[in-house]
C-alpha cells in the first residue's frame, strides 16, 4: 500500500462516480500515472493546503513546483488554502515565491484569518465595533484589511493579571453586537503563540457577556515549531480555553471560519467566479481539516502523506474523513510521471 | 422565596428522609430557626466551602464566626473544603485566622491541590518521577509536601516559544508512568493566573505522549480577582486548553481531584477517622461543585446565596445539583437564631 488511492464509501456523488463502489470499506488502488492523469483531466481547479503539502519544515516538498507549474500549463486554476491565521495572505504568498513558486500572489492564497474577517462581514458585525483578537499579527492585519478595528492580539502579549481588573471594568456591560451599547462587536481567535491568562480572561468575559466567538480554525495541535516532528497546540486549544472560561461546555465557538467549514469553501468559490465544486480537487495532508473540507464542499480529494497523516490513519479513515485518492506527495501530480 | 430551604426530588436517602417528598419539583420552605436546629442536630460534621461561604472579596461573611463557633461548641466537627489550588492548606488556614476564625489550623483545611497530590499517591505515580505542573505556588508546594518532584508552575511563568523546541526535545519519548523510561510521571494542573503558551504546549506534549492528566478541579470560571462581580477563568479553562492541545475532544482529564469528585470526599472522611457521610452537611455556594459534591458523597447539603449562585438558579436546580436546604448565608446556622 505504498502508492495508492482510495475509493471511500460513496458519501457524495461528485468524484466517486468514476470509481468502483463498495458499500463499506472502499477499494484502494495505486495512484498510477494513468489515474493521476484522469484525476487532472476531470478537474478545472486544484486547491492545495500549504504546510505538509507544498512545503514542510521551511523547504519546498520535492516535485511541488513541477506539479503546480504542470497544472497551470494545462490551464487549471491553482490556489492555496490554509488554516494558518498567524500570517496574512500577502506574507504566505511571499513565502511561496521565496521557495520557488514564483507566480504566487496574494490572490492565490486563502487563509483562515481572512475567512474569519469575511465571515464577520457576512454575519453583519458592524464595522464601528471593535473586535477583540487572540491571535498573531496576520490575523489582526486581515481583520483591519476588512475594515474592522481591533484590540488584543500582540498588543496584549505582555499584559498580566495586574492589568485585568481595569480591563474587565472597561469592558463590562458589553452586550452582543446586535443589541449592545458597547464598542465591542466580536471575539475572533486563531492560534497565538503568545497566549496568556490576560487574553483568555478578557475574551472569556466578552463571550460570557454575549459577544459572538469566531474561531479562525479549530485544529487541536499541529507541527508549528521549527523542529520537525514536534507538535504545538493549535487554535482549537485556544478556543477550548476561551469557550470553557466563558462557561460553555463542551467548549464551542459560534463560528469556525477555516477548513472544514463549508462557508469557507463557498467564499472561495464565489471569489473565483463560481467554480463548480465537482470540478475541483482538494489536496491536503490532514483528514479532519483538508479532506473533510473537500468532502463537505463536494470536491474530489487527494490525501498526501508528506504531512501529519500516516498511511495507517489514512487507511482507517471513514465517512467525511476518507479521501478519494492517496499519494505519497504532491509529486504524484507531476506531468513527467504520466 | 427569600429565606428558604429546598427539598429536592429524592435522589438519595440520607437527608431527604426527614422531609416531605414530592416526585418532581420538590417543596421549598424557609429555613426557619427550628429547621436549622433540626439540621444541626441531625449531623456530626459540617463541611464548609470557603470563598463565597465563609469569606467573600477578602472579608468574613457576617455571622460566619458565630455560626462556626456555635457548631464547635455543640461538639460538631467543622472543616473547610475548597477547590482553590492556588494557595496551600497552611496559607488558607492562616487567612481564616486573620479574618477571625482563630482556631483554624492546616488540619481543618482540605484543598484540591492537596487532593491532587494524594490522588497521585493513590494511583501509584512513582515518587522518583517528576510532575509537570500548570498552577500556582500552592499547588507546587502540596505536591512537594507529598514527596513529588515538580517542574513547571511559577518557574515557567516567563518562558516563551523561544524555549519550547529545546524543552520538548528534552521531554520527548516520555512514556506513561507505568511503562516509561523517562523521568516524568504525570501532568497536574490547577488554576494558573500566569498561564502561557509554553506551559500549555509542554503539558499537552506530555499528555499526548501518554502521561496521565490530573486536574485539581475543573471549575470553568469564578470570582478570583480583587473586584467583586468579575469572573476570571478557572482550572477548567486551563484543563480545556491542555487536553485539547493533547488531541482530546471533548477535552477531558484522567482524574479530577477536587469537588465534586467522590474520591476527594472519601479521602477527607478517611482522614477524619471515617465520618459517616449521612451525618455530614456540605455547605457551599456553587451547585456544580459544592452541592453535587455533597449529593454524590451522600451528605446533606445547604446552599448559601452569599456566593455565585442566584436564587433563580437555585430554584431551577435538579438532580445532583439540587440542594436539600437553601439559606441566604452561613448566618442561618448561628445558634442565636434558633
């Protein structure tokens, strides 16, 4: 089972139609060159997760440029979708260019921070309200690009409980955005490597008093540090602390902006002029975010094993976690292989 | 419904036997002096929660000394049980003395930090293993008093993600206490007002790699700051961040040491020479910790409204959250009132 693709139980009609269906366990075959060619020919657009798919530990994954350029030379739309809210889209595009994806621009990149900002607008959080942020500079920037005022984020990195009583008094009595008299409109959180008690306390206070809690994503943990193989807590851990501190159990946000949210997929498709989901392929390394995202949105899916998911975990995936296709890496899409 | 007591649906036999039973909604009557006298006469020991019951916002609640002294003069055992793990028992006893409860000693106080340390021993975590702590000095002290080596806690208050890769590398490959080759035996957490990303990441890493997660308590939030009416996140918020970061969803610890854990009640009763639960009264201000603790342990319960629970919430409580008796404050137990 080295170089395989997977036909999962048919939980959607879009991509499964080309494949043999079995009722429970699916059929797995190698993603032979001919199969890869079919997959490419069956789609107009390819959506790539970034970390673990295009790059890993600061280097481009072997064959990534060839695969991406090959798809573009065939006239395919190629975009990048990431749950990383710590950097803004322009930074992520710049990193792609630095690594050799020289055509990458901000418009090719969709991240969960920008998605969170877009969803605030969709949900009509007024722009004269302030958004309290737990997250890094990229999340703050995306919210400001969308016209929101922000507080928190990096500005509160060094604040301690000495500052908390005054901060909470200043914010007390804030109602929800739709009815409140206060200046705050929402709490938005993403991963924050400068998380501290002050930020959790302020965010929990606001949510407990009625403000909506928007999570850029809810990944529980992932490879975020400089050392390959180490996992650091993700935005899901931050969300759990805030929601629990607000009295919600189990901890739940009001909105999750990133993958696997179907709102995110809809926003991306709309931004690209109404691409048909059934003619799109989601390529990712995580089952619970990337593959579930593609499946929910009605895209074809390709799991690559160059990131966090093991072959064994991929083999056991069922339902919306089960990918249509599995390959060792993005290199399986290189035209030279066909 | 000002000065009331509550007969809840009869979910246990111990204290309800004296009262009229109705199948679903219970009967509520005022805790008239005669009723208070009966309650006192029916019990040998009184277990008081501290914050919101004996003191509030740094002052003794009116009538507390009289009530406590009166019970002792009748030969009742009087002890204090708190989910506060931030201070050690000796400090909590000293605070009681400073406020006027001049007979209070360490042996009268049972807190969730000491309970967590005792449970590590019960669960046979070897004493040559180190315990990683998220919590304040009192929790570290109780663990050390019980013979455990600790790391984390206040020592990691100023550590940042710069220190994280090395810290995780040092700790990598740690197995569970029973089988591991490493030096770590458990992760213990309580509330920590110096919570930061570094601590969450280290604790989550250890739990993800098999160490047991012990929570001193799992209160989601509570009045912990200097300003009355403000609520700060509790140990349940810390626990949620760590357990989620370890990949557990919903976030769950392996052990919860504090109220309402029946292990805690058993440990206290054993320490006091085998008190009978049915001859004990739990007096507290929270339904989900204090009242559930008393109910689960088979004690009678008295909810006081001098803390976090409103009259309306008390009225709606059902099942193990429903107190047998309700009073405005601890002063209802003063003998002068009978």
